[in-house]
């Protein structure tokens, strides 16, 4: 069954991102400290898997390359943030959270959303595509609202950012689609006479 799916890395990345909140909640229930480190480690793993997954989808090669580099860079930033939370060093903390974490991290996330939109137009089909339009549309609206709030110097409610998790529900469905074997002809639904 897993041999002819669109993207194993996409499935794995989606699962990692979707398990982020349950893992964080479980860790916090068991241990008093360190949940921020766990969150950043899970984000780093998910982004690293995503950097490979973007290459499995039919988007223009330059767009796949940009998405791969941007999500790979996000993985490095999240890993640096996890390290800076465990190793007390002002320079590392400044680099991980202030220099890279505030502006760069946000723009790299925006590139991922742009790649999701490209997948919708170039590769997605059927009901999953319809769901994708809803989810990507919500993610774009959330990002626009986030920029409006930051322009007004207002904080973005954390609950609003949960909308972005829907991208990984869609990516999970998109990644799990079966692909045609090379050389086979797709005649559509089987017709019985």
C-alpha cells in the first residue's frame, strides 16, 4: 500500500507536525520543565522531513528547490532554538530567536504556504484539492491578519495559529494519494457494461 503513494516524506512530516500538540501536552504532564525544547525538536524533525517531501510533488523545479531550501533552513533554525534553550549562551539565544526566529522564520513559513498553493494548482486533484483550497485560503488569511496585527503592534492570539495545522491535514491527505505506475493508462472510473 505504501509503495505507490505520492510522498512518504510528506506523510511522515505531516504526522510529525500533527503530533506536535499531543507530544507537548504529554511531555508537560510528565515533566515540569523542558517542553519548549521538545516542541522545537519536533518542529526541526518535521521541517527536515518536509524539505525532502516538497520534491515529491509536481511543482516547477525552481519552486520545489526554493521550498526545499526554505523548509530545510527552518529545520536548522528550530534545531538552533532547541539547542539555545538547553545551552545557556546569550549569543546563540540572540541568533536563534531574535536574528533568525522573528523575521526569517516567518518569511520561510510564508514560502511554505506559497509552495502549498503551487501544489494546489499544479498537482492536486479531486476532493483533496477542494479541501486544499479551503485550508490554504484560511492559512493565507491568517497570515494577512497576522501582518495587520503586527502593523498595529498587537499580539497574534496563539489559538489563531492553530489554523496552520490544517495545512498538515491537507498535506497528509495529498501525500497519501496513490500514484499511477509509469506506463499505465488512466481511463477513469471502471465502467461495467
